[in-house]
C-alpha cells in the first residue's frame, strides 16, 4: 500500500471534497467552502469530521490520522507510540 496522507496535511478545499465525495458526508451538514476556506474554525471543523471516521475507511480514501503505515491487515489503529516512550 502506498503512503497514506495524514489528515492534518489536507487543505480546507481538499478535506471538504474528500468528506463529501469519497466519504459520503452530506454536504448539507457542512458549511460551504467559501464560508470556511480562510477560517481556522473551518479547518478545525473538517478535521473533527475526519476524526469521527474509522481508520479503515480513512485508509480506503488514502488517509491516515498521522504519518506512518496503517496496520490494515491486523485492524490496529494507525496511532503508534515510539518504543522508547513505552518503556519497552
């Protein structure tokens, strides 16, 4: 599987398009692009909507919650903790 794009790297227009076109979020539940594209709250809103989507669905759209490989086969989250921080 190719590199997944972390959701935090998405621009407002790109995030809105992915949510409505690929992830089937109703456009009626989101503000129009011209109202949010230059607003921090608009980006935060779209990121919060993406956070509500499960890891497998995000991966199918080519996205991840952060950098790193998605453990699709095992069903594990893409969130990882470096070994040196876990004490192991």
